[in-house]
C-alpha cells in the first residue's frame, strides 16, 4: 500500500518531514487506518538526534513537524475521498494554523503513532484533530487548519 505522500508529484516532494526527494528528511508516511476508515495513521521512531531538554525524550519541535506533515497529508487524502478522486490525483495542502498541546513527555525509545480525524472540510479549508501516542499513551494532541494549495494558474482574487 502506498502512503499518501508517495502520490505527491516530484515538485512537491521536497519537504523535510515527509518528502521522498529530501535526502536528509524524516520521510514520514501516512495511511488510512484499516480498522477505522475515518482516521489516518502514521508511525515514526525518532533517532537519538531528536532529543529534547529531558534526556531520553523527544524534542517538541519534532513533534510539531510530525503533526504538520501528517496533518497536511491527511487533509489531502480526506479531500480526495470527499471529491471521489483517486489518490493519484492528490492535491497539496499547507498548514495555516497548528496548535499543539504537549500532555506528557514523549519517550525517545518508542515507536510514535500519529492519528488524524477530519473535523470539517469546507472549500479549500480542512480542520483536523490529531494525537501522538507512544506505547498506547497519548503524549500530545493538535488541531490543524490546512488550506488547499492553489496552483498559480487557478488563482483569482478570492483567497477562500
């Protein structure tokens, strides 16, 4: 099964967090949850270089980056589903707003599981709720407003 990010055209595959063309990137991969069709999942095991202020725990900026990439990829997948489009015709979303709540320290020696649910989809806007868990415990949660990237050829005076 291909990840949502694998469908991005090459010119949109350079992201540090999820781009397949970024040579030093994290290469996060997001998928539909096989057990819950209204949820997306991604898994990531942080390397020791992503340590935070407390030894053995993950740097908060990495957590925000993971939410950023998983959220925009999920927004694109939810939009494809809503428009009855194949993921092969995926469009890019960018982050307009990302609010992260850090609930507990995130251990570094565990696989992290990110999940996202679509809260609202209207026009070019998608609002998502996300969690990041380690060993079954939610360590952080986030809410994102993602905006569908408009190809300059489609641009007009209405930013909505």
